[in-house]
C-alpha cells in the first residue's frame, strides 16, 4: 500500500494535532500543579488574627488581657513625598531607623509591607490625623497584663521562631505564640483560630475583590478565655513580701491540687516582653544576675532541709521500723560515723516532739532503721525501698503538672553512691539524706505538693494552674487523687506534729495565727554556696485544710526567721483576707539578704 | 452540502456558486472565537463593551468586517485574475518589505511595520500570500520540473527572498514561516530525502540532549536500517545483518576483556560496525543496490551531527537562545527570566481544567498574568476560560480548516491552484503548530500569530485573503468540473 503525498501530509497533520492534544490533556487534566500555581498567582490569603483568650484569676480578676495594637504598613509604590520628621515624631522612631526600614520595603512593590510593628492605639489615632499616602495601619491584638507581675507563671507571648513554624503548620512567620508559663501551656486554647479572606490580585499585586464571593473565607475564631487557679491578691502579696529576696513560694489548695500562688523571685513584668521593646527587655532580663527568667518554683532544685524529716518519719512508720511513741535519746547530735549535730532540746523524745523541735538525731535513727532493715539484708535494697516511697510522694520526678518547664529535682540512686564510693557505702554514708541534706534536691512545687499530701492525710492531686476553660474541660488527670505508698493512717501523726510545732511548743510557734490552726515545719538547708536556705512547709487549717504552702528563701538563714513569717502572713491573707500584723509585713519587707552568689 | 451540490451550483450560477460553505463557517467560527478571546484577555472591571472600537476587541471586530468585505470582493473576481497578477503582487510585497527599511517602524524589536496614516501594516503577512501565488504561477508554468536543480533553485529564490528580507528586519519568527512551503513541495513530489534529513535533524537535535551518545548511535543505526529496508525491501537480510552486528559486538567485547581492556558499549559498537562493513559491501554488490552508499553516508552524517550539536549549542547559539532551548526541554527552569511568558501561559492553560473557568472568569487572563496575551499568547485565554474542551475544539477547527484547504488543492485542475492551496494549508499548519506549541511549552517562543485569533489587523486581513482566494479558486474548480 503506497500512500499518496497528500494523504501522508494529512497523517502528519493529524499526528501533530494529537501531540498538541496530548500535551493539552496532560497540562489541563493530569497535572494539577498548574491550578495551584494559578492560585498562588491570583489569590492572596489575608489572614485575620483572632483576639487571644483572656486569663482570669480564680476570683475573676484579669491576669492577661488582649488589647488592640496596630502595625504600620506601607505600599511602597503609592508613597508620595511626605513629612518624614512628623511621621517619625508620631510613631516615635529615629529618622535614620525610619528611612532604613522604608528602604528595606523596596520601591516598586504594590504589596503591603510591615514597616513597624505593634504601635499603640494612641499612635494610630495621632497617625490618622495626618494623611500619609501609601501608609496605613493594620489591626492586631497584643497582650497586656494588668497586674504587671507574675511573668514566670503567666509567661509571655512572642513571635514564633523558625523551629515552631517547621513543626506546626498553623504558624506562619510573624505570628505570635505563647513562649512560657500559662501562655505556652494553654497556647492551643488561648490562640483561637485564624481566619482567612481570599482576595484576588492582579499581576501587580493590586487587590481585585473577593475570590468566589467569599465562599472559601473563614472567620477568625477568638481564643477561649481561661480561669487560672491563681489568687491574684495572694500572688501580689507573695511577690511583695519576696521583693529583694531570691526564692520561691508555691501554694496549693490540697483538696483540688489547684496552684493558688506561684512566686519565683525575682520576678518580672510580662508587659515588658510584649510590643516593640520586647527584644531589648528580654536581653536585659536575660543578663540580670539574679536570673528573673528562671522559674525557681518548678525548676530550682534545693536541698529540702528539715522539712524532709516528715517524709523520713512517714517511711519509718510505713516500714514498721518506727511507731509514733518510739523515743530516742538526743545528746545534741548523732555520733556514729561522721555524725550529725543537733541543737539543744528535751530528750528523750517521741515522733511528735521530734517534729516540733526538729531533732536531727531522731531521724538519723529512723533513717538507718529503714535502710538497714534486716528484712532486706542489704543497704542497697533498703535504699531502693526508701527511694520508691519518695518517688510515690512526688520527689525526684516531674509531677506532670500543666506547667511547662517543670524539672525533676534530684533524688540520688544506689548507682550514684556506688559510683562515688566505689560500691563501698552504707546507711551512714547517706545519713544526711534523713534530714534533707546532702545530694537531695527538691523543687518548691514538689515540697508544696508533699505538704498538700500531708494536709490531705495521704493523697495529692496533680498541681495545676488552670481552673476552667470556657466551654471546655481541663485534663482529667488533675481530678484523680494520687495515693502515696504510705498508708493514709500514718499521716495523722505527722500532721499532729506539725500542728504542735506551731501551736503548742516548737520551732514554728511564731507562725501561729489565732484561730487558723496553722501546721508547719521549718527547714534550714545547708548548701554549698553560702548562708543556709530558709524554708518553711505548712498547711492550714489543721482540720479540713484549705491551703498548703512551701516557702523558700535562698540564703535566708533559719527557716523560722524568714520563710516562716512570710508563710504565716500569706496563710492569714488567704484564709481571712486580712492582715492583722502590719508590723510583721514591715519586718519581712525590711529584711535585707545579701546575695554575693548572684551580685558581683 | 451546498458546495458539493453540483446541480445547485450550476443552476444558481451566482457569485456564491461553488463556495465551500464548510470552510466559510469554520472561518467565521474561528474569527468570532478570536474576538471573544481578545475581549477576555483585555477584560477588567473598567472594560467597555466588546464592541467599543477603542478596545482591541472592537478594533479586531472592525478588521473582521473589512476582511469579510474583502472576502466577498475576492469571490467576485475571476479566478484567472489571481494567476495573472501573481508576479506583480509578489513584486509589490517585496517592494513593500524593502520600503520598511526606509519608512518602517519598530514594534517589539521587529522593524517590520509600515504606517499609512493611522494604520500600521506588517507587509510580511501579505508576503506569505503573494509568495504562495508566485510559487503557484512559477510551478504551474511550462518547463517546471521539480526534479531539476534549476527549477528548484528558482523556487528557493521565490521563497528565500522575502524570508531573507524579513530576517534582516529582525523578525526571525515570520521568516521561519516561509519554510512552511516545504509542506506544499512535499505534495508536489519534492524528494523524500529532504524530509527524511529534516526529520532526522530535528529528532537528533532534541534527543542529543536526553539520550546517552552510545544509545543514540544504536537508535540511529536502527533507523537507517529501517529506512533502507523501506526502500529496498529484503527484510531477511537486514535481520541477519543486525544480528551479526550484535554478535560481533559481544565477541569484540569479550575479546577485549581477555586482553584486559574493558571496552565501552560505544567502542564495541563502532568496532562491530567496522568489522561487519564487508557484509554491507557484499549485500550492495550482490543486489546491485547503489543507494546503499547513500545510506552509509546518511548514517555517518547523522553520527557527526549528533557530535556537533553540543558544539553548536555551546559555541554558536547566544545565551538567551540557549536558555530558551534548555527551558523548553525542561532541563532548566527559569520562570523569572527566559521562561516567564511560557510559564505563565502554561499556568493559565493548565489551570483551565476540563471545562475551563468560564468566559471572563479566568483569573490569570483577567489579571494580566500572561504577557502578550491578546496577540501571540491568545491561546492561553482559550485554555483557561474554555478548558480542555474549548482548546480541543479550536484545535479541531484548525485541523478541519487545513484539511478543507488541502481538499481544495486536490480538486484543482491546474498546478497553480493546487500549489497555492497547499501553500496556504502549509502556512496555516505552521502557524497553528508553532503558536499553540509555544503556549503549551512544546516549541521555543517564536512570535508568530495564531491565524484568525491573534489581535492584529494585518494578520487577520492577510489570512482571510489567503483563505478566500483559495475558496474562489475552488469555486472555479467546481464550476469547471461541471462544464
């Protein structure tokens, strides 16, 4: 079959047409990327930022509010000659800075560029009294913290970093995100959901109206308000009393595990970390020697000192190596091995009285009986038993609170002693653990939680900072009681000892407030860095406790002289809403503690 | 079908007697679709009506009206007249082309426009028409023999003269259109070798960018053997020959290994070819086939061409040409620079989907993302707003039109008409292939209009005249058939 030339040409034309048709089929039907490119070309999503959810204290006072702020935007192509000096005066920047930013925005673009961020409303109003062609302001929300305090609990809000953007597609460059504290822990609740408006733009970036009549637009969903467990007035008083001191206060409502106050001193004003001065202030805070950005309440690992004797006593009771009526003789110390000194008090003494007077010797006996229990045969087994009890009380591990940045403290292991002492050690080697000294480290949150456990006579609820979320639920893990490995019946005698220490005779009598039935235990924790830490663990009232607290003042000396009066005042404030001892407030405030460790 | 109804034509005997109405309807459909597309491509929220003369769509509509009037006039003129004035018309357009050097204006880099008052014309658009006429007259004349070198060189001269002038005016795209007369020459019996060589050049130019040289050599070898078989037959001998080459390759490869030399596939293949050359000689002598020598030369030339492509690309082409080629072949993706127009055009067409976004709904079209959209890239409007269905419809209309014009050529009784019609069909085909191919990234950017679609009075009027002269010649052929 021989084709005519005409028909060969026809076949050629059809083949070429088929190639073109095939290519069209591929471009228009198979390959979807061109649709995406077309959208990238002609669609500009305008993000609508929702207002961030408010944070209230437990009594409905504002802890964090959202207020309006404005970004100064520019469309470089539309800029006409204007009074640069006047502009700079209004927005409060140097002329050089302004010119620099404007240059960075380019010249020819028709797309709006952010020139200066987060200007106040007043600036915006002044700005609007003038006409600056090409410049306009754009609404967004900014945080404000009415009490100007509690930076470490509330946290602050800042621009997202690249890492967050990479891990969470919700965030885009320039978005704001909770960086620490409640702002971070409840970010997903507080932030709400961004809305988007699809706008058509032409090749020059000029807006050309809504895409598909707004079919794909979504409204911004405002962030949800949350009520914190914090009592703002208590918090404020706590911060006031801690001014000039380094340390921490944590107070918990024992029945619920709600954190009533959490002071980390020195604190900072979270207002300083928003708006245009954020980075400068942040660096300033970062460089401060007393480290205000370090949340001591959940991060610092302090030796617990004598407050730890309570746990030693509880373990002794549970292990059956101690009964409340057991009496030991104390001759101002325990003289086996390296020995532990004690102060003068009546002797011999029983468990209650040992708590009242904070006798070191008594707990040396108890501790050795726990570790050297014949039933275990080996000190290492005994040590692990002891350690397991402490873990069940919340020491040496994170409590799994909703607080980001919580640390574990330090609870030494047998491996640790094996390593340090080449495996040759006994109960005497670790004897100082009995009175909360040595290698042990406890966070103020852990100590407060332990005190709440005693207040509850045997269980705790995981401490948390959020009371309720508007229209939502808080995590169920916060509502279940956690029992320790100690039989609840053993807690009563410890609570009694603490009651008597304050209200009958003992180290803490000056903490007593008539009618409040405060129960407490002082602690004076030796540390390698200077004067002893002053600490106090307490709860009140004795029956049906409403508050449990741990106070820690670094290098404050005796627990009874610094931490105790602070705790006593705060207890009174919380339980009666009054302060009957203004002179004690003055005493605490006037107290001067030197910190050569921090200040050079 | 009116045009096919001989009775009707004979009885009527009027001015529309024998008009190929199918062609006219296709033509009107294309022009109308073109005006709609131009309106869409310039449309924005401030747009006036599609009829406003101040706008491109209104202006194009005016030119369409003028074209139709001219078309009717053309139908009124006796067909002998076109034969009669062919050379004069050709000479006139050559003169016009030359005048552009003196009076011309430069638009978009091409110095190819002449202004008559408010109207600017591009003489080259008319030169295609008159060249087709002149070719028809020359090739239909006495003494023309396509196999003779003298005749062919005259044809080359007729085509080459306007092409060269246009080239000198920096309008390379339009100059290349003149190569479309090869379409007509093929119909007239121009030797197949030319098309074979051209096809081979195109195939090798593209594949040399993608295929390893060794593999490409093998492909060339197989193609040449296939062509030779097509000419001389004797399939069995060719199978034996290819098998021997493969055997020789393997033997050479293993002998190489024995002597500790690892031969590349290329070297083994070339050595095998050399070793089997006597087989070719024996075959040619035994069957008295002289053309085998030609095939051997063709094969060697192809190999040399492949090797020279790289050299030419690196040393002869200018950087912007290199970028265009690399971009087209998908080896480079520079959507900001050389590939910007094509990329935007592909986005517009690709985003059209099956049914398109609808008239005036194309975001890429409406918001000016495709440069030159009302002229060279008009097809992207069709692709975006009318989708795959609309694009295929336009393509089918063009194919139908080309087939219609080819049919007219086949029906002509004299060479003049046939050459002219095939010349016109070739020009249309070239424009459609190159223009649409360019908008979808199949062919490098060559700025030539899509017939009847692209905005521009000169091209619309010239293409219309070309088509209507063909229709007129066809009427005549009809009439003569029934004499």
